C-alpha cells in the first residue's frame, strides 16, 4: 500500500483542535470574511477560481479538465476569475455517478488521492447508486467554520447543549453535523433517528435526563412529539416545548433560505440572518450561481435558475456543479452587516409535482396541511399519491387522531378548501386512522406511486 505524498497544510492558526474563542456578544462569527468589502471578496474569489482551474489542468482532474477543454480552456491563463466560469459546461450528479462507474471506486473527478482524505460519506442514493464523497482535514475544517457562522447567526453560543438525530455510518451527514457542533463548542447530544418507537423513546427519555438548551429541530420533530405522547412524557420534561422554526425558515412560494448544497458539495453553504430573505452565502469558499442550463449564463437576480456551485479553496472541489435544484440570488445589501449575496432555495426539480396544470413542491402542500389542527396534532402524517399530470383530483392521504366523525369530516373539508386556495388544485382527501402511514426516522416518504 503506497503512502501518498502530503497535500496542502491548512492554516489552522493557533486553534488546531478548535476555533479561537471570541466575545459572545460579537455580532458575526467571522467578521473579517462575513463583512468583507465586496470588491475585495471578489478579488479573493477570482484568485481562488484561478487556483482551482490551475489544479484541474495540472493535477490533472480528468472529468473537469475535459469540461474545460470543451470551453476552450487549456491553460490557467485562459481564466481570469468568476466571470469566466460561465464558459465552463455544468457537471451534474449523473456525471459523478458515471465517472465512478467508469473508474471505480473513486471516478476521475478527485483532486487528491482518496488516501489523503480522512472522512468518507455517500449520498443517500434515492436516485441511483450513491456517489462517494471524501474530505481531507482542510475540507472538513471549511465545513466546520461555515457551520459555525450559521450557528452564531441563530444565536447559538459555545457552552450550550444541542441535540440532533441525523443518520450516520455510510451516510456522512450525521458525523459532519455532530463534529461541527463540537468544533463550535457546544455539547451535542446525538440521539438515534426515530425509525421505530423504541428508538424515539431512547431519545425522549434521555432528553428528560440531559435536556438540550435548544429543542430538537429537524425532519423527525413530529415523531418525537408523537412518541412522547404515547409514553405520557411531558414535552416540557423532554425539552420539546418552545419549538419554533429557525429564523428565515418559511415554507411556500417565496422559497427557503439556501443553507446547504448537499453533503457532496457544500453542507453549510450559507445561513439566514433573519433580517432579509434568503441565506447569506459563504462566498469566500464558493461561487454560487442561479444558472439557466440552456445557456450556462446566470438568470437575472431574484429569478429561479439551477443551483450551481463551484467550491473554492478545498483540497477536493467541484467545478460548476449543478445540483438540479431551484435557486435564486439576491444581491441588495442587507442591514445585518454581512456583505455577501443571499440565496433562496426552491426545491429539487425532480421533486416538483404537476397536477391540473400547476407545479408545486411537496413542502408547499405540507404547509397547507400543517395549518389544520386536527391533522397537525400530535404530528402531521401524510402521503401524496404521485399525480400523473392529468386533470384528476390530487389524492392526499392524511392521518387524523380524533375518531369523532364530525372532526374528521371538518378536517377533510378544510383541507380541500385550503389546498384549492393555496395551490389552485382540486384535491381528494383520504382521512386515515393514526399509525396507518409508515414512520421514518429521518426523511419520510411523502410521495407514493398510485396503486
Ligand atoms: Zn443579513
């Protein structure tokens, strides 16, 4: 087994095992970068883009080198900076999958020997064979620092107790989140994803012993509330009261803050400040663009395009990576003091549903159902039968806890009316008893195929 030659040594400064402490009343985690003069930041981006291109060509990194060749870029001197990225063809997930299949297991898109990395994760594989991501210490450190900017904006501070239930093992997301919390300086209680009631019980009982300062927040919140109810454990004892969506998390047509570009690209690409819509993008470490895939050019500000990310200053980067998700960029200055562009996220294109001539996201429908108390309590459990794009009613199956026929019928009528108001779609609502729909510990399956 060959020992690879050392790669770049990141400048960790004095805090090799953690960040340098800073005053807790400081507004930003890293003001030098978050409030940087935009012109200076652009120069930094240009310099980092040129370095990325140089490494693609000189390493070489065959997948990206061939994309550059298609754009007529054969020398690092051909690229001056961010503006020239528009020439470079996009790379999508399927390109990475094909590359790994053609040169297993790593493919031909790595910038370093995989043995230079210290962590591995795979994508969830919901749309085909999972791709493999590897991170060097420096790549991980960039995520830690980016996550820290987010937690600080949320008002989290070192010394607090936090909890999460992210999946682990080959799916690298749980480890990344856990260690980002640790790096930031919080005591993180990592409970199992509540795939079963027994696993949910472990978490809820533990929270009555060590109660987090911030209530659990994630896809599985409803599961924990549901199981606490079954066990007769008060939500207060388990720290599950005072639940609120994090700042800037609004569902609906305006889009959500663009906080992640996926574990394979940039887990903590940005975060909301709560003073303006969207998420401040960590531009010193990424060029984030909303791109029209037909032209490769950015769409006008505020309009939806394909979320396209070029990561900067990493050992293993991605060049013009199109996540096939909707993104909009806003450039007006924000009163919070951060000087970056802001990003809005509009969902994955493959998750868009089309019914009666209208296109919408699952979470838009979820927001509507969540407004109906009989469906929301103790947790919202629903499934949508995948519409075939015809004019037929949208079939939604949703649990209602009450056995009172009047309550059930009332909820059904409310849902039909609310879906019509919000989405302009005619729906047929199947009311189900509790525990009819399979539960999930992480992301539940909300769209099912017709029977
Ligand atoms: Zn702001």
